[in-house]
C-alpha cells in the first residue's frame, strides 16, 4: 500500500499546484491514498467548504487541520459529514473528529490529526491523547496509522517519534511551512519534522513578503496576504506501508519552473 502526504496547502497557489499535478503524481507513483493538510487552503487562513470540495476533487482523500481549523466558521457543519479532520486533542464536545479510518486496498488505515502545545491554542496534552488514540486503534486491530502532528517546535515532534516509533506507520510534521531534510524511517515509523508547504515558495511561509518584512522591521501590524504572482511548489511524502510498518519512504518536491526533486529517507 502506498500513501502520499502533502504538507500545508497555502491559498490559491497551493490549490493550483494540486489541480495541475496531483492526478498525474498519483498515477505515476501508483499512490493509493492521499492525505493533505488543508487548514491554510482558503486564502492562507482556514478552509472553506468550496475549497475543501475542490481539493477532494483533485485527488485528496482526507484533509487534516490545525490551529486554523476554525478560521472559516462555515466549515464547522461539514466537519461531521466530509473527510476533514481537526486536531484530536481539542476537548470533548468540540465539533468534528481528530481520527478517521479509511479503507485502502482492503485494509483499514487510520489518520490522526494532533496539535502541539508550544505557541498553539490551548488544547489537551497531545502526547497522552495520541497515545490513548493509538492504543484504541490497535485494540480494534488497525495496524496502519498515519499521524499529522501539527506543531511549532521540533522538540515536540521528535518526542512524539520516540513515544510512538514502531507503533504507528508515520508521524509527519506540519505547521511551520518550511520543509526539513530529516526524513527517516525508524523502527517502521516514517518521520519528518515538517513536510513543507505547497504554494508560493518565494515569499514568507507562503505569504507575500511585504507584510512580514514590515512586521519584523517596525513591530507594527500588517495584514498577511497571498501573493498574486509567485513561484510555486508542491511537497509530498510518499510511503510504502506493509503490515502497519513503513518499509520505504521518499519526498517529492515539484516546482512550477524546473525539474522535480526526489529525496530518499534515511533508515535506522
């Protein structure tokens, strides 16, 4: 079974890259299921229902979220009827779910969406909630478990790897939008600190550079915006899963104006 995971899709440039390339990538690399973080897909902040349907039509099977999951209030009713996750570790009673079980090639695959603590909204302990969810899934006999860990700092992400390595198929970092080069497979668990954004690659985390520069130079507020013209990228981790273990993984970086790059994982 081969699963693809796409990092934070940022605005129209990110959606456009998926529209142009995702179907071809699925076919070329024989990908059976695609998971993508969509919490920035609607103009960089949140996910609207129309853009959710758009991404699903391009070949995404499940959309995950994070701290921007609630930015577009109109998406809330859809969290219970569409394949859209919000972080698992929000308190009980919050709309939506942080877990979804898919059927891929006659096998159950669980997708978990977990949010870190540092620099994030107040949520329950991500490590305890993730551990509890993994225990419950394994009691159901589900071996293949893919986690989107939406967190700010690498310390939390590496700690989650050490907590759950060998028990989940993948722990894939999102949120910072900056792709890291630490893709590895440890005891059958695929890990990367951050997959990296899909969208504008010549601004600041997918946004036009002018507002961030004003903030950093003056300390004054400035509204972030998606650039109207930009160079674009789509970044995806591709994993081969057997009996719940990742046996092979690589990263694809596809640019709008030059050849694609493929990076192989390190193995331990």
